[in-house]
């Protein structure tokens, strides 16, 4: 079944078809296990999967089914045991660790469930980190990050430390940090898990806006069923495998 879906989405990409996109992510035969002996856990059992540009793709499934592992392998934060990851035509699994890190810094924004903000930096400084890593001067980086935070409704909190922010505000800083260097691919691990319903919907709308920009793609891992409907496609995982892919676009066959 998964094989059939991969062929179908490949055809759609070749036709420049319904999704209107090109292939943003293509993974083939991804396997990943943790531990050994009796402790061995197969987190990914041969995943074949694709995302087109212009698409907000959701990965859903019960806790422990491998969602974070898949996202981490796609983003190049975690090495897989077998299989290939191709991002915008670059087979990242072939790159050296340092080249993969550079590729990630240039092209991928990662939003973590627990925000991972640096406690000693202000909101604007936290959001500026990817630019500083990319070699920008500090002041210019903070100015760019501040403008982005302002556009996310955080203009009054630029100088606040993380412990002075609410969950929704910290998530906005994390989103700004993931977007500030204009990555083509945004991957988000349970971005609404710690948020109230309304803030969660605002965050999902922000992610949607990113997905429809030219040549972009967004992947959201979640088990928050209140936001499932935001996905153009919904991929269900269970026990390290893809069990269903649902096309949720209006008018989709
Ligand atoms: N660093 C790790 N060491 C050992 N086991 C891990 C590690 N990370 C994940 N796992 C295991 O791999 C499986 C998939 O985990 P994960 O990808 O985090 O699932 P999900 O994000 O869907 O909740 C789980 O059984 C989990 O316990
Ligand atoms: Mg997880």
C-alpha cells in the first residue's frame, strides 16, 4: 500500500499535478533502531514517504510510534541505520556529518516541542541565533529577528527572557527562530502540544502561511487531533511504519 502511494505521488510530481509542487522530501527504506539485545526497539521499519513543495504534511500516530525519530532523521539531526533521505534534490544521507549540518543550517528550520530556548538570551536574541550561526553580525541579526517577532505579534516582548514569557509566546519565539533564515523546509515536532486551543490554532495558521510560499514545505508531527484538519495530507504511523496516507485537500479524489 505504501509503495502504491509513493508511485502515485511521484506521478503527481512528474505532472506538476494536483499538489502543484515539486518533491521537497523523498525518503526510501528508512530504518532506525535504538538499543540492543532485549532492549532493542525498531523505531523506523523501512519508511517510504514523500512531501511536495507547497504542502503542509502532517504525521500523526500514538506516542512511541516513531514520529520524532522520522522527523529527526529527515532533518539530519539523527543518523538512520539504512535508507535514503532526499531534500530538494540533495541526498542528505550521502553527506558527511559536517556537510549535513551545513545543509540543515541553510535549508531546514526545526521547531521542537519543548521550545529549546536559551534561558540567558532575550526573545529577539534567541530568534536571531540561526543568523548569527550563518555569520551575520549580532546587531543586524537581532534587528531582522525583531522584525519577524513583531510580525508574529511579539513586538512588546523582544527584550524579555524566556522565563518571562507564556507558553504561546515561547512557541512564537521558537517559530521565529526556525523561520528567521528563511529555510525552505520547516519541520515541527508537536508544535501545539503545550498550547491552549486558540494559541494552537494561531500557530497552525502561521505554519500554513509558510507552507504556501513558493518552493516551501512544512511537516508537522502531532497527536493533537484538534489540528489534524490543517494538513494537506495526513500520514498515520504505527509501530515504526506508515499505515495510511489521507489526502485532505479540498476536491482531492
Ligand atoms: N534515544 C533513544 N534511545 C532509545 N530509544 C529511543 C530513543 N528515542 C526514541 N526511542 C524509542 O523509539 C520509539 C519511537 O520513539 P519516538 O520517535 O520518540 O516516538 P514518537 O515521537 O512517535 O512518540 C519509542 O519506542 C522510543 O521509546
Ligand atoms: Mg515525539
